[in-house]
C-alpha cells in the first residue's frame, strides 16, 4: 500500500503565495547574524548579573516553581528535565540533563546549585546515571538565588509558546558569575571565567560599596585569585593580575604532589590534587603511555588509591631515579600542570562584553541596588493597599449598625450591597469588598484592637520603606548587610593555594621550544601535542552550550 499523502493538490494551492527574490549575500549575512546573536545571547554565554546561561536559569526556576527547595524531598531528575523542556527550553533532553548534572557536581561547581541524589558522574569522567535513576532538588545557596523573585525584583519574558513567563534574570543574592565561574563557546567568541571563593568576592563587593573609586590593588586585597573546587596550586600572580585588569589572562595551575619515602627505602610521588576540569583517569593513562613509550624513565608503578577520604595517586620511583626530575617531567608533559585561559566575557543587557574584575563587581552591585529598590517598592505598594483596607474596616466598626442595616436592605446580593455601601458611606471598591466579606466575629473588641495594631504596624513599615527609597545610602547599606549575611552563612576557606614564583612560569609550549634549542638530559619529547588526546569529561561536556 502506498504511503504517499492522500490529498487533492487543489487543497494546498494558495493563490496569494509568491516567491520573493532576494540577493544571496545579504540574505546569508542577515541569517548568519541572527543565528549568531541567538547563540551568543540565548544559549552559550552567562548574564553578568546572575552568572547563568538560559538553560541553567530555566532549570533552577522550574525547580523553584515545583517547590523543590532544599528543605523538600528529592524528586526524579526526569521530572525536572521534563518540566524544563515542556515549559521553557524546547531543545534536547540531553542538553538539559547535562546542565543539571554539572550544577550538582562538587568537582565542577565551587558551590553546587543543585543537590543531587544518586550517581552524578565522577572526576574520572564516569558518566552520570540516566535521569530516571537520579533525584535532585535545589541546594541551600540556590534558595538565595531565587529569593524574592515573586516581588517584582526582575523583568520577565514570555516563554517559547507564550503560554507563561520566565525570568530574564534571577535576583541572585550573591555574585554567582565570579563565585561559580562559567565556560561556553558561542559564535566568534568564548568565555572562561574561573570560580572564586565566596568570602573573597563578597569582600571585594563591599570594598566597592564603601569606596566606588577602589583600585584593582584594593580589590585584590580581598580576591586573591581563582579558587577551584578541585583545589590545586596556582603558580604566580602575574596571570591573575592580567586577567583581572584586562579581562584576559593565562593562569598556570598545578596539581598537588609530594615526594615521600617508603619503609623499604623506595621513593614515591603522592598526588592528592589535580588541576580543575582534568580527567583523573585520563591523566593516569597519559602517564602510563609516557612510561610505556620511554619518554619518562624511572617510574615503576602507577596506582590510583582514591577513596571517599580523598584523592591519592601513587607513582612508584625506581631507586636510582631522581624523583624531583620525574615530577618536573610530569608537570611539563601531562595535565598535572595545566594552563587555564581566562576570558571574562559575559552578557550585559544583551551585549557581550569582556570585563575587568572591577567592572563585573560594579555590574553586580548595580543589579542588587535595583533588586532592593524594586523589592521595597513592591512591599510598599502591598502595604499601602492593605493599610487602605484596614482604614476602611476601622471606619466601618464605628458605624457598624448603619452598615448592617444597609446590607440587610439590599436584596440583590453582595454586588448590590457593595454599591450601596460605596454610595452612602463613601468607601471605595476594595474597602467595600472587605466590609461585605467581614465576619461578625471581627467586630468584637479584641478583633477591633488587632485591626488597629496591624494598621499601626503597617504605617510604621510604610514610613520606613518610603525612607529607604528616598535615601540611596540606605539602599546600599541593605545590599551590604545582605552580602555580609551570605558571607557568614555560606562562606568557607580558600581551597586553591597561590604560590609566588620568581619570574613567569613558562608554558608547556615555550618550555618545549626552549628545550629544542638547548640540550637537556631529560627524555626527548617532540611536543606537548604528542600526548594522547584527552576526551572531555562528563563535566566538561555538560559545560558546553546547551
């Protein structure tokens, strides 16, 4: 049987249709620009205000809508993914789940935004379990990213089918862009912002609040440098300073390794920390390949003794070999020492910009100033509306007999009663509505007293909120106090050590270039690119634009 569609060609004829000729080059340029901006603004790059890409923002907000806060039970990740797809993100489920997984990985995020239950992958590059087997909810710090979102603190946009609205940005009570960092590849540009310590970044924010003219040196008194979840050691400060001053820089990051002697007199290299986003299993495999190909000599064994207590890679050294020389070779030829390219690029009001450290902090402080003002305006409006109704109820208690008589005389229901009250006693619509719905029990003496007390409390709050909106210093003081509260509740110690070095640490490429011109007793290795290709870990894959 033919599977061709059964229709009459006349049914698909549209006489008004016609072909419009368009020059190829202008049409392609227009289409490409539209595509590029869609990827740049709507997919691959984070917003400078909340530090989130659209897919991450949609995940967090969808979970918030479903009341999946940190104090609620876990829910299947499949449900979360389905909600995001159905409401806000009409793309592949894999991209959404990969993004959700990354938000829950403590080796990818400095402060995890999703609390995961189940197998969410490992630093070895093991893939996470399928979303039908894992569960998720918002972490405690994510609650603060969404706090007061219902108080008109941010702007909203329609979703893809205009059936509901989604937040353009989250209120974000802490500077998430710097704290958790971000990476992504757009069209013609890319971003790679390393994570930082919450205490340090908030300290820099307060420094800018106290002194808007603060210099980079002042900010670096607080922000020492990136702080990676996998710890490690940053070699030198010049790359950090360049990245913070210009928005671009290179940081040399080493794993932590010590040389120890065993009881039988042998020497071992013990690796307890590796650079950020390095696949541990691939790192060990790379070491083994270098030994097998005799590019590094003197290693007799490689053992991964990592357990729940922490990472531990043991490299056994031959008795007649120099452990320090071998360790230097591992730094040079493997990802035990890696270069992190910093590109501090983010979206600022739909425009991609490379920013300095101070500019990013200023943008966040300005955003929080706006959030506090909009929240205060919302609370003030609600308080005035409630006070207006309470004033009507208070007035009504003085003329209760006349009101009851008027209401009883109305035979047309509540609508007629409202109209009569408004006409005879001068109440407006909200007040009349509250009066006709008033229970007789509220007319008791104690209940009347409660109305008066509530009205008095509201009037005090109204005066305070009006003073806040009229006083810029008070707004900034609120921003400062809320940041200090976040620092107190979620701040922790720095994990990544920063070591001072004499001069610049040469990159692998330059080291190899120098070794090619100067004879060296080390094993000859053609280039760093001769290493076996390292497949990206699950975390790195999840970091790609969704």
